[in-house]
């Protein structure tokens, strides 16, 4: 308020109007409706008639206030005036125009004007999509799209409100299609660019989000889709099979976030407390009780739900893990599934046992595999040196422990798939991953450490051998952005490493983890981990997984489920921390 008084004393009416406008938004977001309205009106009165753009923005803010107050009629009148002013500007303001259209659509939904809601919300989203495409560079489109997720969430909420009033009019399907438009667009861009290169098409030929009918066509009679979308206060669960689409309301991010964190801790740390996972299962699965059929659940999650292994959720009257009843597959989005299926058939798909394995790398010169290695490891670097932009010698990677059980995983694959490319010890190096033998393999197994960079996901990656056979340092870190450009032919990539399915969560993009990088880099599907699985437990799981996959010729999702069930039934491995951390992402066929 002091800033406003000073500006008035200086005769700065434009500055005072702007300050009042911002103060009104603070009051509005805090639920102080009357104070917010007073500020907005006083701000508008100070704006000269010639400042049409500022007037239009002020009107939009007032419209948003009346929507929050539950008066869509007043909101509609103000938003229409704002839209008219934006349209009259000599220099376009696409952001302002899109926001006014969005508010008009939200108000129309509140007034039960279904046609108006579809028209105005559709125009708003189309503008956002156009602006995103014009940015081009992923480093710009990712934050831009994340900041505009409110438009998609509000559109979904409006469509679901209309569906509640007029079931059967297609609004639940429209909401599902809107959810698909909001998901994983930078990954979809990467897949589009790769398809363009492979097929000689123009750069970045678009891959459009799927329709509700196309989603149904992608499923088979044995598979049901559980698709979750979370707004701040409200969420939606769509249940889709080949015969229909139904929807249910669930809580939003605000309510679920603390529960998800508690459930993740309980499942990943073997603390034996299933209260939080049970409460989460009640919220996420009770709406579909009695409707699930088939043998497989394909799950699309939103926000922090990506951290939760659905396979381990206690389900049913006896609270048994969901995996005992269903095969579980995770999808980044259904549109990504469609894009993966449209990829050209790998040249070696006739031989599903073409395998490449990199395992048990050498991380430091004091590893006993280095001739004349020092008897004791050097002092580790300071613990806060985690910036992956530094050189390998400055990363603190020398603290990485050897993973001896990964050698067992390589031996299992070599025995079951003779002729496989196997790189162990010093040979498990960065250059091997970029070799033709690896890039052309139909199965790629990487058993090593994965590192995550929460500040810059592109700098996450996997660690391969950091020294050569003489103990001399070598570059052994492969970043996520480099993985995305590998050009793999893999039908399946298995990341037997720590937290490879995780990464920082970005609204609209999900978790920016290593699994995403490998899908962009050519993999059709991927097995990754949600937490750091103990070395021997991981090897036990992988041995059973590959027995099913390579000896018994089971599909990957089925082989993974049977391996997890085997550990679940083993008294020494029954805790979710030992078996539930790995999940299959991508195409289950």
C-alpha cells in the first residue's frame, strides 16, 4: 500500500493502477473477494481510455474474480468485454486473448452453455498450442507449457461439470482428450522428430494427440486403461476399455500429495506400514471396484502419482497387492503409446534374442580390478559436489559402490541368449553404448548406477566405467540428452539401476527421468526402477525376469509380473522394497 501512495504523490497513475491490480490479485487468491473487487475497480478507474490493452487485462482479472465467487454471468460479461478489447488491438496480445477466451469458456460451462464452453475453451487451447509450436526449442516449450497447464486443467474441470449435468453428451470423452493434449508434449515432439528423420519427412512432422475412440482402439480385450488427471483441488479417473469410457471424481493434488509421499516411503523402505498405501489404494481404486476385468491394467498417472508402484497397492478385502490379480503396465500417455506403435519395425525384430548387456563397470582406480590399485580408497570429495556439469573427477562419482550382482544378470542373459554382446568391467564403457552392436540390439540391458539432476533433467544420466584398465580417468557419464539421440533399435531396454524411472516432476510432462530419455532414443518399451533396489534383490528379480522372457518366451509385462510374484512369495524377498520398484513402461504387446 505504501508503494501505491508514493506513486500517487509522484503523479504516476499508471503505476498506481498496476499496483492496485496486483494487490487485487493477492486478495483474490486469498479469498478476500470484497477487497479484491475494490482494488480491481479502483485500478480500472485510473487507466486512461487509450490504454486498451491494460483495460482488457483488468477486465479479465475481474472476470476471474467473479468466477471464483461463483457468479459465471458476471464473469461472462466482463470476459466478453476483455475479448472484444483484445481483438481490437493494433498489435495482437495472444496470451491476453487466450486468457479471455478461457474465462469465457469457464463462464459458459457455469451457465450450462455447452456449445459456448466447447467453442471458447477450444479457441483458448488452440492459441496456447500455436504459441507453444512457435517457440520450437524444447528448453522454451517445456516451461511455457508447464505454466499454461491451468488452461487444460480448467477445461477438464468444466467438461466434467457439464458431464455431471448431461451424462452421455460426450463431455467425459472430451475431457479425456483434453488430458491427452496436456501430457508429455516434449517427449511427443522428440518422437515426431525421430519419425521425421527415419521416414524422410519434413522436420518435426506433427504427431497429434489421440481421440477417445482411438484410445479404445489401441486397447485389446485383455487390457483396461486407468487414466488419472489431477487438478489442484479435483481429479478425474477415466476407466477405458474397448467397449466404453466411464469417469469418476477423485481428490486433487493438494489432498493427495502428502499421502503419496507417505505411501512411497512405506513401499520403498520396507517399514512394514501399509496404512498410507492402503488409504491411497482406497482413493485410486475403489471407484473402479466391480468394473475391472481382463488380466492387464494400463495406467496413465499425473503428477506425483508417477512415484507409486500400482503393483504393490493393497487391494480388495484381503488387502493383497494388486499385482496378484493383474499385470500392470505404465504409459507416459496414450498418445505416446500410439507414437511408439507407429515406429518403423526394427530391422532385427525377427530375432528377439539379439541382446546387448553392459554391466559391472569400474568406477574408480582403487577398484581391485585395476592392476596395482591402492589398498585404500582416497578421501571422497565434499558431499555437496553433485552438479553434473562438472568433470567426472569433480563429481564425487568415486564414491559410487561397485554392483557385483549385476555381473550375475549379464551371465544369465548370456546363457539364455547365446551370441549376445556382453560388455563387463572396463569394457562397460560409454563408447560401447554408442556402438553398432548396442544400437542395433533388440534387447538392451544396462546394469549400473543412474544419477538424477533435479535442477536440470537433461544432465541426469547413467554411469559407465570411469577408468581404463590402467586406472586412468575416462569419460563414463552419459547424459539424458545424449541418450535421447542414441538412435536405438531396441524393442526393450532394461535399466537395472537406481531410480531410472524417476526424475523431477514438471506439470504436463510428468517425471523427467531416464526412462523418458530412452523412449525418445528409440526404445519401444522399458523396464525401470522407482527407487534404489538392493543389489542382490535386483539380481534375483532380473534372473527370474529373463528366464520368463528369453527361455519361456513370455511377453515382457508377463515376465516381469511372474518374476515379481516369485519374489513376493519368497519370505526373504516379500517386502515391496525388494520387488515392486521395477515397472514396465510403454507398449505391452
